[in-house]
C-alpha cells in the first residue's frame, strides 16, 4: 500500500514460457506507475517441464521517476 490507498493495487500481466532456453517472460499489460515498489514472487507449487519443483524466489524493484 502506498499513497494512502486502502488496498495494494494489482498489476495485470501476461506470461510466456520458452522451453528452448528455459525462460519465463512476464509482460505487464500497462506501463507501471512511477516511483512504485513492485514485488514479483514465484511460490511453491510450480513445476518445471521435467516435473521438478521450482525453488521459490522473489524479485523486488522500484520504478523510476518520469
């Protein structure tokens, strides 16, 4: 929550998996708001193409100023 919001805004996105180089691409459907902290978290329950579980991980970044 930022800027006095009552709920954390949700960010809409699409994903595409490219098995040739084992890349998961995340594309945001709209430009991200400026000076916002964004959290991307892949949790438990995700299986790879070989049916092995993904090790959960998080990515956090802040968008820049205009």
